[in-house]
């Protein structure tokens, strides 16, 4: 997918107009940003926006996160356990203390 982020009122208006006119190429809209399909048309629309608003439009290529292929098992299991077992206001650090779940500092420094 292509992530298009806008940084000015004019570029947001242009993005909104592109999204309305080409709904078939829009995966999701977020107000100041949108995800476009990674097709020739999606790339064309993103490049058009960059050409019109060169410093106010950022385009990045993204790919969806497959939590089973991209996230280590211990991290995914810790997230599931935390959501199921911890109280609403229990910080993760307190929840993970004394368990086999990864420490918050280790998670922060770990690459996917």
C-alpha cells in the first residue's frame, strides 16, 4: 500500500478530492492521510499529489503487518495474555514483572 500524508490545508483538500474522485484506489482515509492501493493508479495519484504540493505531501510504501509471520511468538503471546488477564489500569511493566513475558525495555529495543 501507499501511505500519503499531507501537511498543509491545500494538500489536505487535494487529498480529499483525490479520495472522493478515485474511491476504487483508496484503501482507507485518515483525514490528513490516506492509504492507496499499490497499483499503477495509486502510484499515479500519489505522484500527482507530490508534484502539486512537493513539500506538503509525503508518500511512503507500506505493507500490512502479518502478526503470525512478522511478530515473534513471545511478543504476540504477551499481548494476548496482557489483554486477557491484566486489569484495565495495570501497566504492562507491572504485569510482566516476574513472568516469562518480555520486559518493556526489551520490547522497545527489539526489531521486528
